[in-house]
C-alpha cells in the first residue's frame, strides 16, 4: 500500500529535526557558538563572498558538462544552480533540487528531460568521485608525514571506496554494451530496465573517460571543497579551538560532505551536523562541537543563497531564458 503523499513530504524534514534534536540533547549543537559567530562581521562578509564564489564554481562545473549537449551561459547555469538549491531546502518530499534544475534546463533549452537529468547526474557522481579522490590523496599524505596514526583507517576506507568507484565508472560502458547485445537477441523487461538505468549514466561514463572533462571536473571540485574547508577552519579558529593538520581536516570534511549528499534530509540538514560531529569528535570532542557549529553556519549561508534562488525562480519569466 502506497504511503500518503503528506506522510512522504513530512518524512525528510522530520528526520532532519530528529538529528538536530539528538545533537542538542547530546551537547555538540551549541546555539551560543552559532550566535557568537553570526555576530562577527568578518565571518559574515567572508562567508557571503566565499559561498557566492563557491556557487559560481559549482555552476561552472555543471556548465562544462551541459555544454557536451547544449551551449549555456554561466549566468544561466548559476541561476539554475541557485534555483536547485532552493528546492533542495524547501521541497520536503523525494524530488531533489538537482531534478528541478534538470527539468528547468529542459524547459529553457533545446534539450530533453532525460538529457538534462543525465547532466546533473554526471555532475553529482563526478563531484562525489572527486571528494573520495581528495580524501584518499590527502589522508595518504598526512599518514606518510606521520602526523597521526588515527588517519590510517580513514585512508583505507577511502582508498577502497575510490577503487570501487573507478571500477564502476570503468566497466559501466561494458555493462551497457553487454545489455544492448542481449536485448538484440531477446526482449526481456528486466534487461530493458537495466539498459534504461545504465543509459542514464552514459554521460557520466563519457566524462570519466575524457581526460580533459575529468580533469576539469576534479579541478573545479577541488576549488569548491577548498572554499568550504577553509571557511569552516576560519570559523573554528575564531572559536579558539585547536585545529588538526590541514590534510586531516580537509579529508574528514570531504567525508562529512559525502554524508550530507545522501538524500535523507532537505539539503543535508541534520545529517551533515551528525556526520561532522562523529568524524571530528574522534580527534577531540571540543573539535567535534566546533565542527558542528562551522557546518551549521555554512548551511545558513547556503540557505541565504537558496532564498535568492527562490526569488530568481519567481522572476524567471522576466529573465531572458530564451531557447537557443
């Protein structure tokens, strides 16, 4: 029996609130720290500038993938990215901001819905691949320098995950080819389903196999992650909490953002706080508390630009989004 739509709509925000409640009860969600940081004009100005730049780089990364299908301007890519961010925050059901972004792209450009969805899927998967790659490289560098023996287990986990992702992205096209061959011999509903499913990843495989496209995506993803990590480090430094080495902080932040990307709660709220707390509290409980504060502040800036995305969505008929 299907769940009522209102129940589905309430599920994700309810989970987010439960995570926040748990963190408040346990102690790491410190409203006094958040209030203190929001009172620092330097942090506010820095956050506005950095997060706007981060969204611009994220939009540029997606633009590079979209242009494998259709030309799009950076302004259009940024506008659709902010609109997608708005729906990530304010649609509590199963429709994510990436899906809305893809559908809006198909409405304003001569591109099909399936092609639009393929672009956001490629952007998301290759972005996640980049974070796993960064975690593996930076944790490996930290362990090689002997800064902390506690990073070895994270390095092993990250390296295994990276190998699995590389294997999946490498053999994926071969799986599609095999299924297509089988379909030529027989009409099987299961094979048809898998062909359609794997076909949606075709653009992802194409980008992964193109050195130029992959290098561009990884480089832009590095800038995006550096912005988030450096901003969070500045917040923690402002709180007066000692920081681990940059390699460790950056790598664990990538793990935290990977967890936030899981579509359990709107825009990763709650899940992100829990992930950052458990990752950094293993180093130092005080650092775990500060990491929760830092990611909460970062999410508030994301929310600010998401609201701007909502305004742009309302103004979209006034913007020159003509089909080209």
